[in-house]
């Protein structure tokens, strides 16, 4: 999550500092990432029970929920059909069959123990932990029940 947050903050800061950018006394502040999901209850249980995040709002059977990370930051889930109603895209397909367009990126001190824990909890992985030498990290990838790509990494040990 930290990597995703950093990227968003850098993009917003760059846009605000760009020549010709509107000056404002009401600066943008990052709040959270909201995933639009079709399998709300399963996705809720995944973030709460499998990843162990604290639900700060919502519960199964509802339309919106948010979860807090122990080190700060939040992620939220919202029923995709309700957002489609709100933004006028209900006629578009609700499923995706293309390459991923975003990833939730989380960091830990050591990827391998978490991999073992998540594997024993039944998580299906895109790939097992492996060194990404060019990136300076060891990373694993998996998907939540709604198909959102999640990367968990730790810095390579020197």
C-alpha cells in the first residue's frame, strides 16, 4: 500500500506544482484507495480475516467498508454496481478481461513467512515470492476474491 500511496502523492504533488496549475487554499489530501467490487462479502472477509486488517466501517451484507493498516493508511471496498449507477456506466460490462491496470502494493519486513501463512489460509498466488533484482525487492503476487492484483514485497537483503 505504501508504494501505491507514494505514487499517488507524487503525482498529485507534481500536478499541483506544475506551471499553470491552479493555486488553491484548499489543497488535495490523499484519503484512501477504494476498490470497486462485485463480490462484496467475500472480499470483506478476505481483507478482514485473511489479511488481518481491522474493519473501521461497514460489515458483510452492506455496500461499503473500510479497513485500516497497522502502520497507517486505509483501503476501502464498495459495490461496483452502485458506483456504476453513480457515474452512469451501468451499460458497460461488469467484468474485466484485460491486463491489470492497477495493483495494491503492500510492504512487510520479510515476504516469505507471510507467504506461508497466506498459503495455509488458502490464498491462490499468481507467483511465489521471488527476487526482483532490478527493483531491489523480493515480491509475491495474488488476487483478492474480486480479482484485484495485490503485491507484497520486502527489500532485498544486502
